């Protein structure tokens, strides 16, 4: 990721839905002025959700998600349609593209009902305006008694109303409540913040991982000073600062060592806990961490990550965490794993879900996963809170937050 890039998790996600050959991909290309999506007369060209990060005025940085047709048929088609529906879990703005020569169909109304159920801002795009005369438009346009969403006629072919469509999409962004900063709201100008970043086999060569980059940026925006060190130089770093830091933020894997070396009067937390506070539900995930003490022989834990990456021998999700949990509980615990967009629909078998910090997921999707866990009655925590709890430092690591 370039230093000037907005991470996909921080961009508005615009989901494009509709039947096959309604012109979803053509509308995306027309809105962006680029050939981002494959366009073909053959039905079902888009077989999987395809997302592209880009700048879209007047919104700014967004992720456009092109989805398979909702009327895809057969067993494979059903799987593709299910993937399209799953995109709703990460969608901030929904665009329903309708073939204007045909009008709204049962599939269109079905996805519209789901969009409404999830309270996602939505616009209905009647495409192929160049092929429909005014009388036919009156026949195929959705009934005003059945839809309250804004409706706009466009043509991806001759660019009719594409500018107006982009302005409409910009107006759909809800006025957001004041969102917490990642860490900046806890700092004052010229505060020192020590960031502890181990460099081990799992550390990416030549770069910092996203939570570390985001934290540094937030500290800078607060006018504070970030001091970055490895865990192996932490003692020397603290003694050489010349003043007490406002806080220490550590990679969760080094929590035990860092807690032992950082004086009790210096606030301490982790990147993962900050991510939970930022886009998750820290209070609920703290409660989930305490479930670790109630686990019994043979219980099953789901360890879920929001990204996919090459797993090395000391991978935290599949190796370190299971080992730490077994050691802490003294029980023979079973583990299952999910990564990327994969998240089980049936959570009933799990006694606990341990999720990563979710830096690669947008807030909408992380909140969806937490909601699914709550609905299933399954406790959910994240890496940082779980590790802090197992090391007996959870209360210290959340003391600076108003929970």
C-alpha cells in the first residue's frame, strides 16, 4: 500500500446489484470513466463479486463492488447469487441496476427488500434509457407506491444522466455521527507515544502492517509524537526518552514482555484493542475474552481473520493463539479457522469466536460479524483482548477507555 493510498477498509463501499445483463458492469464503467468491469452480451459474465478501489467524485475514495446477476440459474448460479447477497454485509451504499426495457422483476424486489432490511441507503438505476421511449418508461418504471428510493434513468451507452447519477450517489451518504479516532482522541499535542513492533519471521519484509501505519498517521494528526521501537529495544527506548510517554501501544504478540517492562503508571494497550474500539465493540469483546476461563474439554473455538495471507510456521492465528489458549485453559480445545470474506453462517457449534483486529474489513462488515455472533448467542473477542486476558493484563490494557 502506498503512503497516499486510503485503505479499502476506510473507503465507502458501493455495491452494484441487479439481474444478469441489466448493465451493472456498464454502469460502473460509465460512472468511473474506466473499463473496470468486463462488459459482454453474454449473460453471467460477472461470476464473482469484483471490487475496485478508486476515487469517485463527489464521494472521494470508494470501493466499487460489481456482483453476479441475481437471476443466475443452476447450482453454480445459486452459489454466485449467494455471494452477491453476502456483499450487502459490507455495503455502505447500494445501487440497484434495472434493465429499463424490462422493468422491476421479482429478483429486483427481493434484493430491494434485503437492502431495506439492512437499512442501506439505495438508489434504483433504470438503465438503457437510450432504448426506451417516454411511453415505455412510464410502463417499466417502478410504481411510486412500491418504492420510496430515488429512481434515475440513465444510459451507460450514451452517458445519459451519468453525471446526475454520481451526484445522486454522493447525496446518499448519511450524515455520520462523530466517529472515534483510532487513538488521536486520547492524546494531546506533543504527547509521546511509544509503539512496540516486533520484527520476527511473521513481520512483512520492508514495511509496517496496516494497523501500525494507521496508528502512526492518527498520532501525527493529533499533533503528538510517535516513537517506534522493537520489543528488544523497549527498555532502552523508555529510559532515553527523557519524559514519560502518554501511552505505549504494542503488537499483541509481545504483550507479556511489554507489560513487564512498562511501568504501571504508563497506560498500555495494543493495536488490536484499538482496532476493536475503532470499528468493533470493545466492551462486548472484553466480555467475550473472559469466556476463555469457562471453556470445557472438547469445546470448539472459531479463529477468524479478515484477510488472507501466506501463513508461516509461527502464524499467530493458526499456531500461536491455539497454543496459548490450550496452555491457559489446560483443556483439549478444538479449533476451526476462517479468513478473508469467508465467515460461517452457522455459528451454533462454537463456544467462542476470536477475531483478528479487522484492519482489512470495513466497519460495516465487522459490525455484521459481531451482530451474527450476538444473534447466535456466541461470545466474540479479538486477538488483543484475548491475549491481554490470558496474560492477566486485560484491565490494565483497557483502563484508558471509557467502557
